[in-house]
């Protein structure tokens, strides 16, 4: 894989790293430690509160908080990754001996555009010296960390689930394969949308194809009763309609408001989705509840 491709995924996939090692790992921190409220806020998706708590702790010199704040700023569930701020906190944590912070800094240097291989090797050496075995392995192999930690290191289900759903939206099949272990069963987001639905809504054609081939439930419904086909019809380019129809998606299924995929397609700026759904025998006179 080209380094530029890795860079495009790097900040987004950093959420993978938050699982056991950065945010909600219970084993490494003793009961009653200062980070417990942070983990609780993250489990409840109170990200603003988590950011504020981590920053307070990091400013007070808590090394783990500085590391986790840097990681969370890169993953940033509230918006775009804040690389400069993340780098400052990771530098603070690495200077205080955090091996994982040093490793993340090595990853950032190695995946930057242009890459800073010399800086990446220095951070990798710091991480290895601080006892982080993956860094030591890379040094022995004379390799740079061009990807974040592998899926087997991610044993906190919530963070793994978030990464799975994000990969579906980003059309990132390699990450779906790595996280799923070859199975398309997976979680849903707060709106009840699973990976297939999110991929369909995002015009993620490769992800939709892979999920369908690996047993994704094509008639699953979100909290509003919408199916993947309905979401595909609403997507900016409606690129996944054909694959879903070919896989047998119910063309006349209705959501909680009585809408079908054809209703959604009629709101689209072009008529291609309407034509394709009508060709698949969508009912043209179906009434919704409006």
C-alpha cells in the first residue's frame, strides 16, 4: 500500500488505538483512578466532557491523560483530527516516559506528507527503549510504523465497533476485513444503522459489495425503519442501488413513515435511481403517511 494511502486513513483509523491502550482500558488503571470519569464519559459518548476532563488532568501532569488526550484529538469523534494539538500532548506524554505516546509520534512522522523517516525512527527508538515491544520489533526489522496497531491489540469492543462503522463509511474494505475476521456481522450506531446501511448511505461501493458477499443482513432496519436500499437511494450519487437490488433487497419495503426507496429516490437531483427502482418493479403509487 502506498504511503499516501496510509496517510489518508491514519488519523481516522487512530480510533482503533483508543481501545485497550488509550481510553477505556480497565486493566491498566487501578479502580478509583483519576481516569475513571473519562472512561465513563467515552462509554456514554459524552466526548466534550471527556476532552475537558483529559485536558484538566493533562495540564496537572497526568501522563496517561496527556497520551489519551493526544490520541483522542487525532481520532476526534467530534470533527476533524487536530494534529497540532495532538502532537503537543503526545510530546508531553512521551517526554514523561509514555512509550505509546512515542509510538504514536513515530506513526505520525512516518505517515506524514512528506514523511519524516529520521524523526519516526527516533520516536520508535524512544518507544522501544520505554518497553513497547511492537516498536522494538519494527526496529529489529528495520521498518517504520506505517500503520497503527493491528486488530488483535484491540480488545475493547466499543472502540473496535466505532472503527468498524467508520471503515464502512470510508469504503475501507481492508480495515473491515481486519476487524471482522472475515464475517460481516457487526454493530450499529446510535441511529440503529449497521455497517451495510452506513456504507450504502455514503456511496461506499466496495464496502457494500464486501459486506454483501460476507453475509450482511440486507433487510436490516435502522431506528426509523429505513433499510440499506432506502439509504442508498438517498445517497449523494446513489452508487450502491444496483448492488443492493442484485442482492435481493426488497424494493417496496416501507419505513416507519411509510416511505419506500422510490420516495427517497424522487428527492434525488437526477432520475437514475428512480428509473432503476421502477425497472426493479418498485410500486409507483405507494403512499406514505404524510
